[in-house]
C-alpha cells in the first residue's frame, strides 16, 4: 500500500507562507511522482520518474538543484494501476471521467494522463520575495500560457472536499509537455486522447514544517477555502 506524502498545507500559503521548508532531496525520499512549488512560489513543479521540473513564470522548464526547497508539495511512489485508453472532449468531461476512474470521492488519489491535447492552458506563479504577499495577490500576477496540439503528461491529485485547507479540494493538476518546453498549473484543456492511469491512497502522510515562521503564523484568521478557490481554481 503506497502512501501519498504531502509537505506543508495550502492554508499556510494563503497568508504568504512561501518560505521553503523541505529540500527536494528530502522530498524525493517519499516518492518519485508529484507536484508542488519552490520557495517564494517560484513556478510550478512537475515530478515524474524522480526528476523535478520547474515551470517558471517566464515559461522556461528547468531542473532545479536537489538543495532547492519547497513550501508545499505532494509526492508518492508511482505504482499506478495499468493505464486505460482515455478520450475526453475537454477538462470538465475529463474530470468527470477521472472521478469514475478513481472510484470514490472519499479517498485521495493520483491521476496521470499521458496523451495528445488539442489545447492546454497553464499558469505559473511568479517568484516572490519576503516579506511575502498573500496567495491571492500572487496568483493575480501569474503568467498564463496556452499551447495547441501538445503532447504531454497531466499529473495531479484528488483531495476530498473535506480536506480543503490541507490541499486543493477536488483535482489539483499540473502539466508537462513531452518536449519539456511548456507546462504549469492546469487552468483548462481541450479535447484529449491518450492513456489514463490512477493510483488510489488509503494512507496519507501530512508533514508540517518546523520553520519558526510557520510555527508562529496565525492560520485561523483567513477565509482559507475561499482564498484557495480563488487562487487555485480547484476542479471538482
Ligand atoms: Zn498547482
């Protein structure tokens, strides 16, 4: 039974808790597949086969050093069920089919869709410097990239709505083009055909930061779910 591992919480990002609190090297000991962001919300991470790709707000795809740190990330050791042929008319249709494929909205799951997408719209947040602004202010300044006729991998997680605050409720999806020239946090996509693999988790490990800034922060004063929905645009 594999464990979905999460470092940090979305709720901590809401008031600007963007300090990196775990190295990529340490993160990768908990899985070879995942998503996240770097210190300062410097771009969007896609982790595939043990390699961490960073999509920056300039649209570049980099491979950050193992010493780079994350304020938030999800990883798991890939042990996906055998892939199934998949086709959808767009994101809403795909998300409905993802729910059917994961079988229940009461447990966490990972989805990995590899295929050809008619269009993908993805965003990357811009690196911020301390003292950090709020998540909503940061997201308002994001860079959005659109690509047509793109092959690549959509990777992400489903979190039951009741865990909103810990995670993005519903699906939190990132994308990396097969040629590594495009990607980010997925806002929308068009028709797609490819292969869908899912991995379900009965076990979730939430690892919280030791950083003094995290320990001292008041996380009770914000409209956490409203701010997350505004900044992350969760797909249910
Ligand atoms: Zn994201």
